[in-house]
């Protein structure tokens, strides 16, 4: 059985690529229902929803804090683990 070797640099680059793939441009909306959800939750909410084109409608979008960056749960953990391992190797 053959084994696959992935260098740490490739793992870190993959983590960055996945993390940055979630960045989207801001969507200006008035009376955003997501803002009320953020207020009730008592935290910061980052959401961007895109509805694909259907029939006569063009793709609709709604977002809240879409222009901000947020750590994506599992992807962020992988990147953090790679950084910690790199620092441990460096001493």
C-alpha cells in the first residue's frame, strides 16, 4: 500500500485557500432580517445567501457583515494546528 506525503506548506496553503474562498462582497439591503437575529444572539453574525436564478427572477442576495472575514470552524482549526506545529518544530 502506498502512502501519500503532504508537506506542511501544502497543508497551510490549502487552509488559506479554503478560508479565503468564503470571502464575498458586501450586499446593501435595507430592513435586513438577519440584523435582528444578530441582535437577539448577542454576537457577531456573518452570513451571505445567494439564491440562484429561477424563471424570470435574477439571482437574489442577502447578507449581513458579508465584507468581514470570519474564521470558518473546522478550516480555521486546521490552519491553527499547522501554525502551532510549525512553531513547535522551530523551538
